[in-house]
C-alpha cells in the first residue's frame, strides 16, 4: 500500500474531487458525501438517477456513527458482527445524511470495508460515497485499465491497487427486515 497515493487521493477528495479506487470486488467511484457537486458528477458519469441513493463506505464503524441510527441493540449487534466485511446494510439515516445520498429516503446504505486500502483511505479522508465504477447497465470495472476505458480523463484520480477476492459487489441487506436486497460475492 503506497502512502503517497493514499495521501494524494485523500487531498483530492477533500478538495471536492471524484476518484476511482479498488474495493472488495470491483473498483468504486467515490467522493465526500456532503459535496453535492462531486456527488452530481458521479451520478452523471454513471448515468444514475439521484433517487436510487448511494452507499457510504468507511474504515471503521465510528466514521458512520453520525449518519446512522440503530433501531435496537439486536440490529446493532448483527451489523457490527458483520463488519469489517462485504455486507452493506440499509439502516435508518440521521439528519446528517444529505438527501442526495439517501435518494430522499429515511434510510441509508452503509458498509465498513474489509479492503485494507479502502480502510486506510477512509481513515485519512473520512467516510466516502462508494458506487461501482461503471456506467449504468455495464459491468463494474475490476481494474484501473477498465476504469480508464469507461471514464477516460473525467475522473480526478484513479487510486492504484488491486480489488479484493470477492467475486461480485457486496451483499446489501435491510437491517430492519433482514431481507437480502442484493446477493454478494
């Protein structure tokens, strides 16, 4: 893990940039969640409607504390026992979550990554938006080269690194109902 690249990516993110970075199974597009202009860029690049919402990713649970609430201790325990790991949870959102992240819902999708490089990036830059690096209806990029093919020079930075061992993007579960909304790798 190259500290110089991580620090550069974090500086770009904090200045409102949009980057691509390797995650558990695919490259993701990311930005600071509170920056509407950066989020709008990601949605435009992906051709994704704002009402679908976006995932927030973190290096540790404390980075998500301001964004989520747990409806019960049992739900909290279940979520915490799965992190860090390739499970994204839908949880009640706090008022700190911008509507462009939730898709104007009362919930937010969150994950504490088990990918070392993502965890370190989040420790430096804070919680980030995380959505697969691909235009809608195209397969997610699994390499920096594929990210370049999709987005050419429209990104501010591509963090070099390798995706993790998962075969598909992370599982998404509703923490209240327990329903699996997307099967994971």
